[in-house]
C-alpha cells in the first residue's frame, strides 16, 4: 500500500486525505496546531459560494486598489512594502490583468465551484455529516448603482456556466430577507438559491472522526513540518498548508505565487433568531459576509 503525507488539516487537507483514503492509500495528516481547522478554516464566511467566483484581475479592481491605499476603512487595503513576494504577486496580478483572461478564468472558476459543491454534497450524504448546514442560498445586495451594473454585466457569464444569478429589484431583494428592511439605499440584488452555508470548523472536526474511525487515517498534531525532506519517507507528499505552503515549496525548489490576505471575523452567540438574517448576505461593496448558524 502506498503511503501519503498530507501537510495541513484545514478544509483542503482534510478533503484531500478523504479522497486519498477512499482510493486505498495509507494517509497521515500533519498539523502544527492541536486540532484540525484552527487557522484559515477556523472562522470565515462559511459559504459554499459558486456565486462569488469572479477573479480579481480587472482594470477596475486595479483602480479600486490604488484608491483604497489611501483609505483607512477600505474594504481591501494594500500596503506596498519592501517584500519581494508581494511585488512578485502584484506584478503577476497586473500581467494577468493585461492578458485579459478575466472571462475565461472566471468561467473556469465557476465550473470548478459547481463541481466542488457537488462533491461536498456527496461527502455529506455518504458520511452523514452534521455541521449546521443551511441550504439558504446566497444573496448579494447592492447599495451603489455602479456595483449593481457590474452584477448585471456578469449575469450571462454565470448563467452560461451553470450558476443561477437572478437579478432582483430593491423590493424583491428585501422580500427574500426581512433583515435588509433596516438597511437604507438598497438598489437591487443577485440571488443564487443553490449556494449554501455551514460551520467549516465543525465540518473539519466531523471529517476527522470519519477519517480516523472509518478510513484509518492517522493525524499527527503539534508537528510543524519545516522541510519536505522531513516527510520524504512517504511515497508522496501533499502540501495543503495555506500561505505556509510557499515556504515549504521553496525547500524543494518550487515557487508558489500565493500571498496572504487578512480578513476579520466576528461571531455573536445566543441571538434571538427573529433578528438574524434568513439567508446568507454578501455586501459586495463593503466586502462583508453575514450568515446565521442555527446549531443542530
């Protein structure tokens, strides 16, 4: 039996280990934290959102990025500094923008997202996972006419690649979720009912139990792998270590063009359900995701 080491026990590493184990490989997962999903997969938007597949490489985003550099409350703030990795990433970003591959790359991302969403559904059904999943759909809402116009412009791109992208009037947008009734200036929305949400941290914990007890996967916690050679006695190594993958790849002469983006997550517990959104909301202009997790 061939052996595989997976470095990282977040969502990428956990699902990779799952499919490898199902194919008959002997899998060991190495994680530097004490539990799975304690970093990028710990707290985030919790969305499986094919409706958020647009790539960033457009000149309009370049202009926004430059403008946002001078705003303390920018939804995405870039601070250029003497960092070779950052400049390399920005140069490649500009190069891909110049090539004009936005539509092709977005279409491919949509197709990958639909396939991933289907695979998640298969895992959930086969393994009986419980992680506060909600088939609530995702509602993008807009308070700026230009952002609404951009949403309208990508409608056909989404629909042509199999993702619902239903444009809504202000009244229709607010009717889907009463929580928007208190927000002034909503000019419209885009609704994707087939997207869903869940607790990614709980998903990874459930998967760890399935992998351990059903598929014989071994988890090694508190192991920070500094060099691929540290696990070279395996037949293969999969690096699923988030931004830490860059440093690991360098130890075998590979270069990964990954640069970290910092986000913030706020969790508010024990809120009366009548005050919570009924669907997952996404404010494209402010780059804020809101969802409700009802513990089951």
